[in-house]
């Protein structure tokens, strides 16, 4: 380059562009600037093509001001010039600037292309702006382009507008793998796992083979629905991309959250590369599945591996301490997390500590910790304390915690019911009446418990009081027989988990037909003894159902796994992993 400058020699645009590409590939900023300087020396006027290459170089080097200066100097700007800067602004989160440049581009008579719209769609701050831009795309006839449609689907999905995303998808005559990935990912991200899996099946039927992005979304859908068998089927496809870290992390997460610890351990042990997400997922998975001591040992391995723990890792560690009753260990990690790992305690960490102290019966210390929180306690924190108060029968503190929950979450039906029952147990009937009146005034009704079980590749749902299942009469008869057999060996229904204004027999009948009991009865009827019964539930399992399932697992010599919103309960030989 120096020799060329001394002798006044200029190369052609292709040669300069190759030089610039070499500079970008090697991160050679100064050499890239040297090429730029040479191109403009002695009055040489480079073509727009070469100026766009230089513009892209500055963007790649993260030198946005230099890119803007070059853009201003350009005598002619084409669609590539504008799109390069618009894309750079979007990547930097400068969304207003990106949209402003789109307007200037249109005013300058330059027609945006598929890449321009794909970039600028990500800059839409709200749904109204997205729809306005969508209309503009239709007007210029770009709506049929697969890149643009993929971007539209992604953006509608991110805002939860799944019907709009599906409409865009259905309007396409030809679809490529990227578009299928966008719609499947959109449903998976918005907790619509059933639809995501349906779209995945459609995609395979029309002849598209899944790639890493597809499989990651399908694993996410399987995880949300706790469909371990579906996840195992997807695992077969994952083997083709064995060294893909993101995909392996998604697979690990699926096994942990679907109660398949053997699969999780197998995946984790085979991973060639592990990052903090891999370690954190496995630690949390072990803790949530009742293997707290194994989680603590894995945390020590993680530290020795040189991987720095993050916020989520410490949540998993404290969760493990809580469920293993390791009070001193939990206090040590909580007090040292800022000093040892540079992590400030957040609500989730405080919540784990309140749970840890509450389970140990240290209710006064739990209250003291809540009062010392560096952030405002939320409803979840107070619910955790309330749960501990119920277990340890501290009525006064339970009433206080329940009132705090109701202040922060006035529509939490479960807390009203628990508060009403606490008052009833203490014969405080005026307060019972007031709580029930508040529920009526607010129109609060308890969310019905729903449990799902997969039998012969079909999902069966059970809701208290719902008789729609085709085998419900047979299920009820079988459940009645189970209850009678359990009562003969000492099971007594705990009626503290239903409203106290029901008569004793009514309360027992209400407990008997809780959704998880119906699902368990159906599982026992429909599967061989050696098969694990796996159930997913929308609400936390109540104490009576917990006792019922422990006794049943022992009586029937079955393994029963129930996933509620908090954790997995592995029932075996009359004990639970929690």
C-alpha cells in the first residue's frame, strides 16, 4: 500500500474491496483506515460499490461515527449504503435513528429492498408502528419476499400477536425453512407449545428437515408442556448437531424440566463444550428434582472448571440448600455471593433464603430478612413466608403475610382461601365472613386445578368437577377403590386444603376428586407397573394430594412424578424427593 502511494498507482475497486475484507477478517483497524485514505488520495473518485465496502468496514469495526462521516461524503448513495447504516443503527438499539433514515431514504427516491425491511422491522417500538410499516411493505409489493415475511412473523410473535404472525405465514405461497422456523419459534416463545408442535409436524410433512433453530424451538415447546417422550424423539435429530452448544443447552433444559434426570446427566456428561448456562441448568435441574446434594457437588465442580457463576447459578444453589435443609450453607453462599462472585442479591435470591429459613422453622429470621431486603419484597416473597407459616402453624404471622400478599396481588384466590381457613380454624368467624365478602365483591374465584398426563402418545386433561373424559366413570370407580384401600392403611384426608364452610363429608369428597388424583388413577389404569406415571399440574400440589401420592406410590410400588409450577415431586417407596 505504501509503495503504491509513493508511485501514484491505484488499483481497481475489486482489489481494494479484497484488501478491506482482509482488514475486517483480521480486525486490522488502522490498516483499513489506511486503505480508505489511499482510495481518496490525489483526487481519486472511488465508485459507490467501493464506498459501500468501506462503509461496511467501519460498521464491522464498531466505528459508527466514521461510518456516518463517510456516508455524508458519498456523492451517490444506493440501497446498500442506506441499508448498511440502518442495520447498524438497529444493532445498536438506535431504533428512532433507523426509522428516521428509512424516511430519508424514501424521500431521496431510493427504494428499500428485502434486507432494508428485514432490518428496520426490528426497530418498531410498538404494535402500531409495526402495522404501519407492514402496510408500507404491502404497498411496494415486498410482502411476498421470504426474508421480509420471516421478519414480520418474528416481530408480531415478539409482541404476542400470534394471529397476525399466523396470517402472514398462511398468506405465503412458497415457504422456506427460515419462515417455518419463525412461526414455530413464535408459538414456542409465547408458551403455545401445542401449536408449535403442530406446525413442526406440518413442516416435516411437506418435506423440510429441521435444523438447529427448529429443534431448539421444538425442545422449548416440549419443555413447556412437560412432554418427555416428545423431547426424547427430538433428541434423535439433535445427534446430527452434537457439538451445537445452544441446542445441547436446550436439550439439557428439556430433560431437567421434564423430570428426565438420567437423560440430563447423559447429555451433560457428553457435552464437549459447556458454558455458564449449561452448568446453571444442570444445577437448577438437580435441585428442582430433589437431588440437592448432587447439585451442591456440581456447583463445586463448576468452580473448579473455571466457569464463573452468574445470577441464575446462585438461585439454583440457594434453591438446593433450601430443599436439602442446608441452612448454614445457604447463609454462607447468600452472604458471600457479592464478595466471591460480584453478584448482587435479587428478589429470587431473597425468596430462596426466606424459603430456607421458613422450612427450618426460623420464621422470625425470615421476617427480619424480608425487612432487610435491598429491593421491595413482591407477592412471591410473602407467599413463601405464608407457606412456611401454614406448615409451622403460626397463625398470627400467617395472617400478616397473607395481608401483604393481598395488598400486592389483590386477585390471588389461593391466599384468600388460606386466610379464610386460618380464621376458621381459630373460630374468628367475623373475619371469615369479611374475607368471603371481599372475594365476592372482587369477583374472585379459585382457578380450577388442571392436571395433564400423556398416555399412548395422547394428552389427557383432568379438571375438578369436569366429567368430559370418555372414561370418567371408570376412573372415578378406580379412584374410589384406591382411596378406600389407602384409608385402610391409615390415610386420612386433610380437609385444611378446602374451604372450611363445607361440611366434613363435602370437604373430603372435594379433595378426593382433585385433578392430580384423577390423572394418577387414569395412569395406573392405563400403564404397566414398571412405567413411571408423569403428571403436569397448573397449581401447586396441595398437602393432602402430596400425602395421598406418597402412600399410593408405596402401596402400588409405582414411581409417580408430578411437576407443579415450583418443582418436580418424585414419589417412590412412600417418600417424595422434596
